C-alpha cells in the first residue's frame, strides 16, 4: 500500500466576460480549475464581489488557490499575495488557454 498523497493544484484565472483576462485589481470573477497530474478535473465560475482591492487581496489570499493568473498584478497585490504563498502568473489570452499555458510551462511565475 502506498502512502503517497497526490496534490491537487487549484488555479484561479481572472475573467471579465471577454477573450482577454483582466488585471487582478479589476477582477470580480475567476474561473476556478482543479488540476491533478496535469489533467483538469473541474472548472467552475467563482464570483467574489469584492468591496475594494484590499478586500479582493484578502479573499484571494485566504482562498484555497495555489496559482492566480491575471493580465497583471499591482505591486501591493503582488507583495501581499506572494506573502501568502500564492504563485502569480501573467497572461493576456483566454482563460482556458491560460491554464493550458500554465500546464505546458509556457508562462513564468512573476
């Protein structure tokens, strides 16, 4: 019997109803992806309705997401999210393409 525990990676990609991914500070919706062994097992839309940028930083900082993908991150958000152990990536294409680029290691961590 194996004691190995498979780690699921939780990825959130900012979404604004367009083909382009918004910057973190403008995001209110995120597509949530659940990935294990390079396979995407689930995708669902998460709406946060933050009251402010600080509220958004706090919500995502406390979230289960390991990886956040947005068009870009402001310096305050980047510092606070990284301090919480979040891995941040920048991408300008669509959400599904962003996750594929992450899985294929086509984008680098900020």
